[in-house]
C-alpha cells in the first residue's frame, strides 16, 4: 500500500472517498409502491388486525407512561 504523503492530503482523499460513498448509497435506495384490491372479507380482516395493533400500541404506551410517572426512568 502506497503512503499518501502529507496528512492534509490523506484527509482530503478520505473526504472525497466519503462523499463518493454517500452518493453511491443514495443511488442504491429504491422504493416500490403496491396497490391492494382486497375482497370484503380481507378488508374486514385488515381492519380487525389494525384495530388489535392500535389497541396493543396504546396499552403499551399507557404502561410506559405509568412506569415513567412512578419511577421517572425510561
């Protein structure tokens, strides 16, 4: 491996490599969109599942708030 000369040159090279890697990472991100056309029975199942998730989240949030109020810890 070749030595990169002065310290400032090495820092400059590393900064350029970092910038290039950031650009590559941004270019690699992809997104996909899907559209669902559920049947009536599937809609009902989705709504029940979402309701159960909402109930569970709210219950857990309430438990966390109560624990924080009593212990003042996260």
